[in-house]
C-alpha cells in the first residue's frame, strides 16, 4: 500500500480489531438469549398444558418431552458456541500479537 494511505489503514485496522471483540460478544449473547427464550416459551406452554389436562395425559407429557429435548439441544449449542467463541478469540489474539 502507498505510504500516503498508512494513516487511514492504521485507523481501519484499529477499528476492525476493536469491533471484532464487540461482535463476538453480541453474537454469543444473541445465541444464548434466543435459546433461553425458546425454552422459556415452550416451558410456559408445557405448564399450561399440565395445569389444564393433568399429569398423566398425553397433552401434558409430550410438551415436557419436547422441553427436555430442547434443553439437551441447548446444552449442545452452548458447548458449540463456547468452542467457536474460544477459537475466534484465539485467532484474534494471535493476529494482535503476531504481525505477519
């Protein structure tokens, strides 16, 4: 790059590195909030079905089974998000420490 563009490139790279951490945090928060919201809505539905139909009816046991399955899925997604967040953080730190 030409030397005249150096000040502009420094500013662009600095902004890029600063917003990378912000974007990782927002992504992790959004994924966690979406999963928690879905489980909360389905748990409320399952509780309503339980209070209307009783404990041993099919209308109450199926929603609880779905909530338990989604909780397991949520744990898997949380592990995957933690892995991705860790890898991207390591890549960012490596880029910040190593110049080339």
